[in-house]
């Protein structure tokens, strides 16, 4: 049977070297690993925990190691990160066990020469009372405390102020909420809850058909396979509620894959009307088709298409969802590796986002409404793009978002975890007045 700590360290080395998505890498590894559920749970906790807390862990190790972290072997460094993480954040693992298993792992991975150093660093941390000496500088303190690069901390504070910035960064370190959308076209609320087979589900007070589940793998449930729900964070469901499509609408979801918002809108439309759902790659379009089939949604037309190029064969649409590609800063609680990307990596995104939104307007019927949304909280990708869109299209006017988002924010919503307990998200709504 595979060892959970060993696999976690191997995956961390790959993730930090290649920059691959954590959920895809972990899912692939665990699906083929010879491990019992308890070992898989430990591997997941270590893997995600170290990614989430990487800068904090490195700050601690750097203060205890006589060698610069850049000079340490990658496997040794990740063994240390896992060891410190267990000692600092996993109450169910005794300190001695964390040390002994880390030393044992070094030997298993043929890093015997480093085992003494690993033992010394971990035991010195325990003897110090597990104290973290935070930097005096406010930005550097927040960087260490929330394990976020200083550039990201500065950017968020500049855009939204310290309270909002720290709310997002702190929430990203906790276990993310699992929200789902109950498919009311297939079953009643009572039938849905009964089909969960004992899984605890709490109905949202904010949105109809939204539930919060206490379940680590909702897609593994029989109720999921039967199409009784799909997994979707509350903020994404709020986005659909903001557009508020009805069965009398012809809807365009211009960047639709993997299809969660398409499915929610199709259900809001009672399976009637039409939704055209596009994505650039056929492989991702298949995700939409497969999901629609599982959920029994027949009002979805999914096809490959370039969101930035006008297709004259398409009709005019009364409602358009323009959920553009973005930096993903709002979902760092689910994909923690995103926060370590260089801010400069995102510099081309606003132009791409504007090109897609600009093209989407061409499909919007007179009197029709369009929502522009992202799962990021960077004003360059949100407010700046919307301002540019209004300047380029005098036929557009801002209009109040539908649902709870409109009641709280008006025509534009920068949603932080403190607002609804959801992922970070941005939603803006426009109406074509001529």
C-alpha cells in the first residue's frame, strides 16, 4: 500500500516545479493509488495544506535552517514543509509522530544525509513553542500570516482596502464550503434530501435550490450520478440569479465550460427556452453535453466556438452570460497554487476579457440584458473592463443585478467571503437600450 506522506511530497515537488493545477494532479494520483480512505484523506490534507501555507512554512523553516531554502533539495524542503505543517496545523497528529515520520520519509526517499537536519529543525520548532516571528512591516506580516506573495497583498489592498484583502486571504486558508444546486426538474427537495443517504445538507437562506453539503466528494454520490444536483459555489449561483433568465428567453453562455452556470440557468428556465453554450475546445464542450445529459436538460445547445469572434449565423439573444477567463484570485481557497503566480502573468487578461465582452454585445437584442462576471477580485479585470465596455458601447447602460446581489450591491458586485460565505466573485449587469 502506498504511503500518504510519501505521495504528498512527490506531488508537491511536481506542483511547485511544473505549476500544474492542484485539484487535477491530486485527483489523478489518488484515483490510481493503493490507499485506504483514511490514508487518502491524510495525503489530501498534507498536499493542500502545504500549498495553502507554503510561504508561512518557508518563513518558519528559513528561521531554523542554517542553509538558504534555495539550496535545499526539493524533496527535503517538501518533507520539512509537511513536517512543520503537521506540527503547526494538524492537532490529530502527535508532534513526535510528525518528526519521526518525516525522518523516516527522508530515508525512504534516499535523502538519508538530510535526516539529521530534518530531525533538528522540526524538534527545534517544537522546543520554541511553535512560535512564528512575524515581520514588522505590515505587507510582509500579511504575506507570512496568510501565505500570499507581497505583490498580491499590495494589489488587493490597493484595489479594495485592507479589510477586504485580509478577509479573502484568511478565508482562503480554511476548508472551502461545498455548495450544490438541487435539480428541481428531477425531484422535490424532500426527494433530493432523502437521496443523499445520510449526508448532512443545509439549505441556503439566500438562494432557492442551493444547499451546503458536508461531503468531501459530492460527485461520488449516487444522487449526483442520477442527476439530482450539480456542484456549484454559491457565488456562481448568485451570478445566474443576477441574469435571471426565464423560459421565455433565448440565452447565450459565451464561455460556458465546464457548464455549471449553463445548467443552473437551464433549470431556472424550467428546461424550456434555449441556451446556446459555447467554449473554444471541443473536449470542454463535451463536459457541457455530458453534464446536460446527466441532469436531463434538453434546452441546452452546446458547441465549440471562439468567444472573441463574431458568428453571423447565431441569433440575437435576450440574455447573455459573459463569464470570461480570469486570474482566479477569488477561488484561491480551492486552487491555492493560483496565489503564487506572478501578477505580471495576468497583464494580458483585460484585453482578452474586453474582446470577448465586446463581441458578446453584438449578439445582444435591443432591450436584452448581459452579465459580465469573473471569479477574480482584481479591478483591472473587472471594473476597468466594464468601464471600457460602457465607453465603447453607448447603447449599453448599467442595470441592477437580479436577486440578493442586486439588493446588496446594485449594478456591480465585488463579492468577498465576508458577504455571503462564498468564493470571491465579480458580477456586473448591462442592458442594451437601443
